[in-house]
C-alpha cells in the first residue's frame, strides 16, 4: 500500500511535540534529493570546542596505560625482566600470559597476537603493557622493564620473502599472443611506498571495567563491531559484557579500521587487571611508529597497442608488502588486483597479484585500499602509450575508456552507471587541458631554443582517469548482511540506529537528510543514535566508501517501511500522525537487512563476475611548476571530476573530493616513509610531512551523477575515488614540464633531478609515432639492460653526476643511502624511544 | 620549595594556577582548567591543533610553558562564540562552507583565522593560506577553510 503526501496540508496542531514537517509534493519525493542543504549535524559542537574526542573524556580515578614495544624487527622473546629495585605493586604489568581469551587480533587470518608471546616479528610490536595511577610512575616503570631477546634473521624486501599472504589472478586470455601482435609494447616497473593516514587525532582508547565483569571502551574508531568482536575473543567475554562506544573521531582514512581493535584489547586488559578505567592515548610518535600504513607495492606492467591506438593487451604483475601480519592485506591486494587494468576496455588482460610478508609493521587500510597503488601504474602506462603513439593522453583515454555494455577483466558487463567518459570530458573542459597542454609545449620549445634566457620554472599539465569499485569487493556485502534501523520512539520522535561512524565525512548529516525526506519531516526532527554497540545494530564497518551507498540505502528502506506502517494505521501522512501513532501503539522500530543487489553475482573461487555492484569514476587534471634546478614541484591546481552516483549533500561530497585530492598530491610529491632494518625512520610529524595550506593546490571539485539503480537514492560513494587519480595526474604533469617519467612515488626533487640527469645521457623518449614491434622501456632507462630496469639496487653513479643527485640516472629507485631527515636518527640498537603514555586527563 | 602562582586571563576570565612553571600551557588549559577545546595533535609544534592566542599572537600551546603566559591574555576556541547558542560570524562561516570535517584541527584553525582577521590584512587567498600555514588539516584540502575565512572577512 502506498500513501502519498497531500501537498498543502496545514501544519500539525501546535500541541503536538514535533517540528513542523516539510511539505513535500508527492511528485518531488525522489530519493536522494536534498530538500535544502542542512548544516553539518555535529558542526556547532566541533566549532565551539564542546565536541568530546577520546582524550577529552574524563573518567575519575582513571589510570594511564603504556605499551612496551620491540626494538627489533625479528627476534625470539626470551623474557621480560622487571627491575627488582622498583616497587611493582604501584603499577600493573600485562603480558601475553594475562590474556584470558585467545591471544589473537584478527580480521582475516589468526596470525597476529595482541601481545607478542615468544616471537617478535616487527619493530614496535607490542610485547607488554603497563598502567599506573599517574604519569610519572608510569614513566619510571617503563624505564625499569627490559625485553630479553635473541635476534633472528629478518626479511625486509617483499621480493625476497617466501611467505605469501594471498595471491589473485584476473583474466584468462592468452595475453602473450596478444602482446606479440601489438605494434607497440610499453613496459614499466613502478614502485610506491608506505603512506601514513595522518589523521590529526592520534589513536586513542579508554577502557572502563563493568560491574558484570566485562568492559566498555570509548575510543577514536571507524568500526565499532570489529572492536566488539576482537574484545570478546581476546578477553573471553559475552557480547553483552562488551560495549564499544565511539567518541568524536578526528579523522580515520582507513587508519582507524583495524588498529583500534588491538588498542582496545590492550586498554581492556589493563583495566581488567587494575580494576580502574585505563586511558591509552597515543602520542604522534608512537602512532606513526606502530600503526598501519598504506601497502608499498611494485607493479610491473606491459601494455600492447596497435599503431592506430587500439588497446590490445595488458599484462600486470603486482607485488604488495603486507608487513609482518596479515591484517586486511588479502582484501587490499584483491582490490588492487581488480583495479590494476584501469578503467579501459581491453580484449586481453592478465593481472597477477601477490602479497608477501616482511619483518616490518603490518600495513593496512588507507583510503583507496590498494587501488591507488595499481591505478598509478595503469595511468603511467596510458600516458606513456600516448607519448609513444604521438597522440594526446586525453584522446587515447577517449578511445579506451569503458562505456556502458563493456566487459571488465573479470567478465563483468558494465550495465549502468558508467561515468568514465563524462568525468574525463568534464575535467578536461573545466581545466582547459588541451589548451594548457599546447602552452606548456610552447614553453618547452621556447626554453630549448633560447638557453640564455631560460626559466628554471617549467609548467606542466597532466591527466589521469580511474574507476573505483563501490562498496565491498565480490560477495563481501552479502556476507556482512548489515542491518540499519529507523525507529519511532514512544514520544513520537524519529531516530536512526546504525553503527556507521562519523569521522568528518558526514554520516551524521546525510542519514537524517535521507530519512527526513522519506518521512516528510524536517531534517532537524530526525535524531541519530550514538555509535554504541549496546544501542545500535551492526551496520558493518565504516569503510570502502560504502556508508552512503549501502547503509544509506538501508536507512532509506527502513524509513519507507516505517512510514508505510504508520500511515497504514493512521490513514494520515506520517508527519502529522506519528505522535498519535506512538501514543496509541507505542514505539515502532524497523530493522532493514542488506539484500543482494539484483543481478550482481561474483564467483570468489574463479574471481569471475561482478567484482562490485557498480563503480565510481574519477578524473583529475593537475597543473604543476617544476624548478629544473632544484627539482622542486609546486602543484598549482587540480581539477577533479568525480561520478558519485548521487551527491546527497554536495558541499560534504565536495569536501571529500578536495580532501582526497590533497592526500593524493601528498602521496605524489612529499609523503614518504624511510626504513632502516624494518624501523620507520621518520616517525615524527617533524619528519613525516603532509601538505600545508601553502603546499596545497587550488582544487576544483566537479560532481557528476550517474545514479546506481541498486541503491534507492542512486549514491555510489565518494570517499576513496579522488585518491586514485591525484598522484598519476601530478606525475604526468611533472613529465610534461621536464620530459622525464618518475616511476616511483613520491616524485621527490632527488628522483626528478636523477631522472633528468639520466635523460641528458640517454636516448630521448620517442616523440612521434613509432615503428611496428617497438618496445618502449622505462623512460630514462633507454640504453640500459633489463637488469637495470628491474633492479632496486644502486647502479654505478654516472660520471660527473651532480652532487645533489647521489642516486643514479634513471628515475628508478634512487634510494639515497644517506638519510635526509633533519631529526637525529637513532641506531636500531639504541634503547627504545619513549612511547606515549597518554596526554590526557 | 615555594610554589609560584601564575596569574593570567583565559577568554577574559582571571586565572590563578599554582603549577610547575614549565608545565605546558596545553596541559594547563586541558587538565587544570578543563578547557578541552584546544587539541593535541603532535606535541612538537608541527600541526597547530593546539593553537591559541597569547596577547593576540597565535602560538602552539604545546610549546609554551605556563610561566611564559604569566600576566598575559590567553584566548581559546571556547571564547569565540558570543553565547551558548550563538556562533561567531567566523564559526558560522566554517559551518556554512563546510570548513570543518572531522573537527580536530578546527579549534586551532579558528584561532589562527581569528588572529588573521583581527590583524585586518587584505583577505586574499594567498594571505589566508599564509595565515593558516602552521595548521595542518588532513580532511578538507584547505579549500573550504580558505572559503570560510574569506567569507568571515567580508563586511556583513
């Protein structure tokens, strides 16, 4: 039964305690249609300093917790020695032996202990925990505890590792034959390093013992039910004895998807032992040194094209470094593998991915989740193919980009919501791509012809295009079976219950928007329940850009059913009759469980079928200046066009595009982790740098809407999309400015200068159409043997190399031996650095 | 040992604190005065989340010892709103443009913006970027923060 809202009804009687409804004519109640843009729900609290982040919460009598971590990458743990001259009754110490349940923190594989018991597998691995009633006692206790260890051989290079976490293959065709038939084969090996999420609020968790013997944790987190599950298992608790409450969360970006589980276990173990609330608030140094990063990857790529530009074949080999434990690595690898072909129609694609273990801190989720790594390589290949063919990179993408009806390497037919062409055209047009490309070419020619008056700042422009699978990979959403609820409370107000967390992206604003629209009530009249596992159902994790699409869809359907039931009983519009209904019938809650999207099937065994229900599409055009004397890159502007299906709140959606774009610019230019024997060397904010307002380009966000029919509002998600295109666009612009391709991120001044020095002695890259059968190797490597192309070592320095190019010619891994961090570096054998012991009160 | 009492004002209210002189202003605000609006992001003066105004100048409260603000006027995010329900025009502008996302950099960003607006400089994009260069934001790409400050700088 359908009850339609009658336009022009008078407002409900003033005695009713509900805000006046928005009168929405029946023909305008289209899902996802914002009826005026509301302000961010929790904005006023954030703007006045009232919002309570974990470290702002006060628990009287709380103790302070700290973590004792390994200072070796691989070792046997022989013992934990407590200095007998210290009064240990003043503190509590927790080791693996104190864990009442299983010593495991796991999302996929049960390989990671909450506390190392006998073997240490990475630097900064947690081994023991301490809690004390005050900070000075805690600091003193930390100085009196020693780990006794025996070093074991360690592996730091994923190519030398013999332990595999996962492997996948996509594509079954005869790619070798297809490559053999190509006129041009472009070959490349690309490397991307670690990247830190760098949420400005560090990891933080406070555990409070419960009277029933359980524990309640309050923390900065993305996924309440992941932590709930982890706590139950490690502490051997029932579901009811375990409560997870999200505090206001100061950014996540994937970094608070998995790590908060181990942190919650640590805080809960200490709270259980001392019987007090325990605060575990990391400082930045501990957070950088110990928590998950984006997976480093090596991508080897061959692309076969005909002289007329037809794409014939792609052969991709992907190796990811998972770090010491499995964490989410198989899923990151899966997404990386599935996206490695880029958004391009290709008759023969083979993608083989594997993730290897190393003795480095475990890598994990970060915005994009494997796709930024492989799509960087994919876009480099397209740009280099365009160069080899002598065509515009825009023109080549126009030829190749997926259109409706095309089939992906997993055999998925793209039936709808295919916005690749549109984002490409919109970004190219808004940025004036071809016009600016002509200008930068003229600037290069002027520079070449007039060396006397040469400018050291060269302009460049670059383009990239990407796709991003919406929601969980494969049958992930079906397995999750998420639930979201909308309830009419006893007093007649409306409340949304989901476990989806707000971390700045706008969950608490868009859900009330969607529900208000369905119920025909005001945005302000819809409340949202706290993200507390004792109150809200398991709506799945707040990851994979799935919240707006998947959970938003559930919330809409729950609201629709609530409205139908109320209107069926009262015969009047929901907005007018909800209070009467509640008075007469009591509260009513509607739970909506995820149902598979119609016609979407994936075979997890064969990796065939609909890898995602639909895809988001993103294009970016970046403008840079490169100082050819210093190698310094200034990213001047980025135009980003993103097909999000439906922008529920365009200002919040733009905010996602702008923020993701800047993270991608940081990934492209300055963000880098250096390691020494498995230890992150630049593990402070003074040495791991992210873009400031002066480094940030002017960013123009263009939202494109190609709705997905499986979601009632058409939304496909936005968070991760911009992360996939920013880096390849910037690196293409650096090439446009300098003529060199940078194969390894970030494109630091050192790498750019090294590549430019190489160009001076190597053959120039082909400028026009090439001869049949041509093989295009790595630019800057022309004339070098295949060994040089794949080596990660340090070939001989070219004679007469400039002093600031200590790395070799070639652009491939000029990893300097001397580190450039301004911070004095500790040798790995030094005593453990001070780990955080809570800065709160 | 004689305990020194430090006297200063916070958001116009007189404060007396008997604490070690090298206690961080950040801890004095957050823990001794329960003003938790000022945030800690790095503790080493890199991120600006703890920015407050001392006699009108933007400082990182994690780098300033209490002894240094004796006799000074300290302003924090809690002092910006003009009433319990009334945001200042600067805060309204952040709300309007989407300048706050996760919100952890917001208090510091607002204080840097406040100092810039009080200074009365021409609110060009470059000048605004310069004014907030000591305040890291990982969510917004800065675009909407710059929009908000420019909006607040316009005469009403």
